[in-house]
C-alpha cells in the first residue's frame, strides 16, 4: 500500500508530544470527580436502595473501582507513552478499516449518554427558572444546555480541564452538604439497617459499576496522552504515576460519594430521580443549590466522557471533512435527538448491554499492546497510512471474531457482562493472534 500522510493538524486528534501535555495528578482527580458526579450514578445508587445494604453497595463500588482502575491504567499507557488516542491506536489490533466498527460503537454510546445527561440538566434548569420567574419550558433549556456543552467541548482539552477543575471540588463539597441535609433529622442507623426486598447479587452490583465505566476504559488514552510525563520511555510505574495517583482515588471517592447521594436520597425522599428528590425535599434557595449540583454534574460529565470521545472518533474517521470542533457539533446534534426520556425506562438493562458490547475492547487492546506488541510501536505507522496494519483488506479477522464472540457471551450472561466479556475477549484474541494471524500476516504483527 502506498504511504499516505494522515497526520491531522488538529491538536485534539493528533499524537500529543510530551512538551504539549498539561494534565497532572490534581487535574486527573478533579476530572474523575467531575465524571463520576452524574445523573446516571445517582440513579444507579437509587436503584440499589432496598435491594442491597449500604455497606455492601460501598464494598461493591470499591471492588469494582479497583478492577476498573487496573483496566484504565493498563489501557491508558499507550496514551502516556506514545501520545496516541483511542481511535488511532485501534488501527493496530483491528486494522485501518476494522477499527471503524468499535470506534463507532464507542461514539454512539457517548452520544446517547450525552442526550440522557442533557435531559436531566434541562429539568434542573427548568425547575430553578420556574421557581424564580414562573416560566417553564424544559425543552427550551434542553436545547440551550446542549448548545453550551457542545461549545465548551469544541474548545478542546484546555476548556475541559478548566471546567473539571472547577466542577470537581465544587461537586464534592455540595454533595457532602446534600447528604447532610437529607440525613438531618433522621436516623442514619435506620438507613444502614434498611429492609431489603428483591435482593441484588453482590457481583451483579460490581458488574453494574464496571459496565458504567467501560466507555471511558475504552478510550482512556484520549486523556492519558495529555498527562505530563518526563520520561515516556521510562518504567511503567514512573510514567504512569499521574494516572495511578489521579485515577484510583478520583474514581473511587467519586463513586462512593455519589452512589451514597442516590441511595440516601431514595431512602429518605422516595424519589429515585435526583431532580425530583431535590425539588420535593429542599425548600427555597436550598433547592436552587441542590439543582446546581445536578446541573454541574451533567456538564462536567458530558464534556469529558460523552462528547470528547465522539469528537475525536468522528474527526479521525472523517478527517477530510470534519475537524474536531465540527465533529463535536455533529455528535452533539445527533445526541439531542436520541429521545433520552424513553431510554431511562430501561436503565438497568441498558447498562449491562453497554458492558456487553464494549467490554471486549479493553481485553483486546490490553492483550494486543502488552502481549502481542510488547508495548513497542512504530509511530510512523500512525502518522502515515502504511501497510503495517493492513491484515485482510484493512480488517484483522482475529479482532473482529473476538469482538463478536465475546460480545455475544456478554449478552448471554447479561447481569455479569463485564466480568465475562473482557476475559473471554483477552483469551480468545491471544489464542487467535498467536495460532493464526502471526503466521498468516507476520508483517502486520511485528
């Protein structure tokens, strides 16, 4: 194949040089606090109320977050070491054309989540505006809030970092205040000892937590490529210390805190929807502060987790027509018309399905990067379109077969999709690559 220069001059979709990196430990902690403080996490916590004890739920969150943190750190090294984003790296395991299938799946997931988060943010704005002025039109605020988020994300990682560094600490403080207000005047011991009906299995709760973050686990290199690192070729621990000390506490503290808001709020108010929870239990300006939490939560999550990845993916796949900003506009525009108010009726089914379709990807990517290529990549194969990852007409059959089989296994065991899909993908991909692809396409693997 003739070498074609495919370098995208848009910083958001190019390989990031070490001199251009801007994110440290604190930035990653606030990034994760901002991403975990979202409506879906509140709803997830509310769905646990009366079905698993609070202490068991917290333990499940900690176990799940430790597992997902390992995946995040391992999968993020390709960004830390080489400055590669998710979409570009998938050229190695899937092939130039094959990568479009999983990247579109990741983009589509983010787009749907963008609609859901924007819907709840719009409801919070509408209740606040109605309280202050008497005017109510949630659909108007839905459009306005979507546009604001699209414009912020289109500004790139610098704008996202700025928003997260404000929203992260603000959300942590405001959520602790909200827990205090909800518990005040009640017996917290009663909540701890609440009666359980229709019990949830502990590992099903762990899987729900894992499924929640499979989207970010897939494209974490989009963020780790911006990590400040002195020696990209140094030891794994040294070059990933920001990733380790930023992500592990950030995601764990965030999930424990915001799951607690959902569980406690549902128990004391009877409302699973945090917007209803706050508007019905808090009066006056306290209600406005509570609604501010909801609004900040949706904003901080959408710009980082739900629009940034689709922007990178679409601007990479359609680089001749879309730069990053235009791609964010397209992704956000589609997300506005996903009818999120209907998706929410199937929330606990939707999460495991996401896990089933996406969790094979980290398994494939980690095995490919560490066991097949031994973390050694030639950057020329990513700056230019060469025949290195041509495989069979641009498709790696091992990756595609693994993706389909592991996804179907995840659907078969839907309640535990993450726990079965990822290891199935890792094992099957390793076997197929070593027994088949290395022999048939040796130049595509070395």
